[in-house]
C-alpha cells in the first residue's frame, strides 16, 4: 500500500517555510451531525527529529486517508499524531449553522476554526497551508493565489501561501493526519449523541450520520431530528417521491 509522505512538505521546507500545516474535513456528505475540520503541522524534517521511543511508519501506526483506515487504526493514529506533531487544531460547525449558512460556508468556517486552534496551541503563525482539493478563503496570513482587488477583479500576481492538492489525504502526511483527527473527533461525537435514547433509532453509533439504508428508513418512519441537515434530507425525500 502506497502511503502519504512528506514530499510536498519537503519542497516547502527547502524554500524556508518553517511551519507547514495540512487541513482536511470530514462529515461534509452526511445526513446528520456537524462538519468537522482538522489541521496538523509536523516539525521540519520530522522523521529525523522524532521524540525518543516514537517511529513512523510503525507496525501499529498507519497515517493515510481516514476513510481507508479501520476505526481501530484511526484511534491509534490519532493518539500518535497528537503526541508527536508540532501542533494540531479541530474546527466544528453545528447542524444549526449548516442549515442556516449552507454547507460550503459552514465548511470554510470549520477550516478557519481548526487553523486558529492549531495557531493558538503553537503560539506562532503558520507559514504555509496544504489543503485537500480546494483553497480555504479568508484565512488571515494565509492568502490563496486567487484574490480580488478593490475593483472586484482577480489580481494577476499574488504570493499565495496555500496549495490545494487533489486527493491530498492520500499524498501528504500532514493532510492525512488532519483527516484522521477530524474523523475520530466527529465519530466520537456522533456515537455520544447516538447513544441518547431519542436518537438511537437513527443508528448513528454505527453510521455516524451518513445516509445508510437503516438511517434513511428511520427518517422515513420517524421524520428528521434537530441534528439532521434540512437541505440534505429534503433533497433525498424529493428524489424518492418522484
């Protein structure tokens, strides 16, 4: 199995970018629950400066796209990442805000919260951001390469401090690590909510809010809850009634 590596980070370290963070989100496509983003930065030349007693790759630690790992692998990796990384942050946006603002805006807010959390934990700015698939707008100090001037037109030359990598969670360790800590955080939250008596019927302990057959059947039978995303559920209900 080909695992993510530090190839993107190394190129930036060579350009004297000291703090390089990876970002990813989870839960964007689920029927219920919050959207959660993670942000992780490792120290420069991390594999050479690992704390004593740590190693990667390790028999019990696998860092990859969180969707490709088992829940046990994610839990092991999440603990290892938080222990050995330079800094990390989690950004969570509630269903209430998703329903009010829409998924795109809510996801950007989650990213900015995660980046802010990583900055505060580190106590210094992040020099460059690696993101999975798309740029993250309006992050202070980390502009994208596409920025509008006062006239509303895109500026031709912008010193961007972000790189959007297609399938970045399978290529960059920093992005993959961010996806793992975000996934573990969100799964734990959905399990906790799903164990409450009034929500057990939706099966969130197992499906984590995603649109499995059991979850869809429960929505048809019992209706949507306060934790459901209105647009997602309404769109799906329209499809099955056409």
